[in-house]
C-alpha cells in the first residue's frame, strides 16, 4: 500500500468525522484559547495565504492567529496582512519597524498572544484541519500537560504528501539527538513567558533552543504526544524540509543550544556532531574517575575483553546470571552473550558512561552480525508477538527510520545479549525473574521493571559489538514464559511508547501499520 492509499484509507477526514470532532470539542469542559504564532519575513504570498487559510479552516474555533512581520522588504506583504485582519477578527498582526530575525520576530508574535496555549506555525507550512481540535482533546485528557506535539509529514508544491514522521512518545535521549518534537509544537503560554520566549543568537534552531529550555522546567509526564499527522511541512526550495543541508548554521546553533542545556543543568557531558550524520547530535557523557569495577557476566569467560574488566562465567539463564551478580563485588554488571565475538575500541567506556548516570537503569548496545547487518540491541515491544530488534537487517551506515539507527535513545527494553546495569540497582530490583522467566524474556521483564522504578533504559549506537547469534525471539520456544510476560505486561506490550501505533508490528518494523492501532 502506498502512503497516498494509506492516507485515503485511514486518515481521511470524512464529513462525519468533522462533525464528530466539532461536537466533541464543543462539549469539552475546557475549551482554551489557542494562539497560533506565525513569524513572517518576505514570504511567498500564495504559500502564506494557504498557511493562514489552514488556520481559518480549523474545526476548533477558539483560536487566534498572531502574525509578526519582520520588516519584510516586499511591499506587498503588509497590505496583504492588513487585509487578513479585516477579513478575520481572530487574526492579529504586529508590523515590526526593523528586521530582528526569526527569534525577535517570533517574540513579537508571542507578545500578541492572549491564549492559554501557543502553537507554532512556519509561514509556508499547513495545519491539518483537525489539528487544534486534537490538541484541545489532549488538554482535556491530560490537564497537567505543558508541552504537546504531534506527528508530521511533508507536502510538495503539487499538494502530494510524503515522508510521514511517526514519532515516539517522550523520549529524552532521542530529543538530545534531534528535535523530533518540532511540528506541531504547542506550549503553555505561561511556560513560554517564564523562559523569556525565543532566545536571540540561536536563529536556525530557535525552536529547538526553546523546547530545550521548556523541557528543563517540566516533568516528563507533562510532555504529551498525539500520534496523528497534524502538521504538513512544506517542501519548498531552500527549506530544511526540501534539503536538510540548506541551512548549515542551524546544526551549529542546535549544538550550542544543547550544550547550553547540559551546562545549565550541571550535566557532565558535551554535545558534538553525530559521527554518522552531521545534522544530528551526539551527547558524550564523562566517564567517572576512578573507573568503576565492571563484571562481565558471560558464557564465554575465556575471552580477553579488557585488562580492567572482571570476567565471570555463568551458564545461560536467569538463575545463573543472578547468582553471578550476587557473588561479584563489581559496581557495574554487564551481561554479555557468549556469541559476542568482538567489539570496537571504546565500547565499554561508552556503556559505562551511560549506565552510571543516576536517571538511567539499564543500557544496551548496537549488535551487528558478522556480515555487517544490524542484528540485535534495542527492542520494539509487540513486534512479532513479544518483541523484536529495532532496525534488524539494515546494513552498516543505514540511518534507519528518520536517523534513529544512528542516535542514542530510550527504548522500553534492550536485549540481554548486551545489557549493563549498576549492581546495587540490579539487586534492589530482585535481579532477573528466575521463577517465572527462567530461560526467556527475563531481559524484557527486567527492563520494564527499570521503567516501573522511574529510571530509563538507554540504547546507544556508539557501543558496537559483533554478535554471531540471532535477535529473533520465538514464542514457541517457551509458551509458558511468553504467556506470563503477556499477562504481566499486557498494556506495555500492546502499546510501546517508544514506537508509534501508525507503524507496523510486523518485522522488521517502521513500515505503515495496516490498519493503525490508534
């Protein structure tokens, strides 16, 4: 099925659906005013008119459009905007006397806002007709929300849509690698004013800098994701949607914003370019000094991993792994499959730098087959029934879905073929569940208990090992254990927050779900 066919089959906004959304939003207890912020500078008037029309066509009526023109040199822009205010009383315009660039212009739009919430719109992009209605429904579902974002896709000059970006729920590690919140981004107005709005000096990545400073002030549960395509990013010549390299200054501004975030939060880390993609970012965390004692628990104790590692032999299974963990005095446990045959230089430093972070509970690596295909590591819950490796089968150098195979990120679980955890945490959580999951799936269960304890599971592509085994988990190998896991974690297995209900659970994943699960 092509993307156009998928949209027609599952995303078409029928008259019945339009009426349903209008009726639902009209009956909601909270119907806040939403201010759409639209900074403008020398726009193509036809595209700007379409952008404004997409706001005027919203099914949710309690909005205002706050437009700031940054002293456009095109003399047609100001009279065009003035006509818009005459046609629609909900449109408010600020005509700046001097050009101050995008951050200053966006702040002028923010100064006009009277709404409880602000939605960000670029001058040549489009909102889906149901965008603000879906946002208001989410506000009513989660009154504690502070930041709301949606999925997005791209639209060309002929109106053809492509390249849908189906995002995970809040994924702080992935957000450090890329501004995946981006569009549609909606923020509490009080939060935007608390941080002082857009910061000048970060032009090109002013939205990322804004999001980073907002994220620093809210709880994770206050960041809400709507897994629907509510924003159309227009592919016009010279735009980031058309060519990501069109604005090279944007990536540098983004890394300055990210380093500013790390510094202000007191995080011992630095942001650099992602080694496999200069548009994306890598956060390098400092390793502690002295280096913690690491016990590598494996079935292949004869392998010479590193002179500073303690290698402990353990038979396969949860019970033997637990016993080995109890008997070692190490600070960090690294459970490693006996089928790991080699590793690149620096892999252990990367894993340790991640696992010692207080907010992190478990860490996994990128595991390659000897033939150079990605084999195991991060796990998608529900894939193939229980869980399957993300990006399985892609060749070395392949970006995966929207560069995600290149970027460190949170996942619900990582493979026990390479799983690191602090020993004190492992013991406090009771180790692996050797009673109910003695042979299979105990890695998944443990990772989900890490999340349950309020800690993160991190997968890093900056630790690479060669794995001669298979990442496929066959339920028929252990039906009783599979049944237990499904019963214990039914809700999580049916809705992995780090995947997306519009993406298929058929392996290898990241294709369109037919039908979507949302």
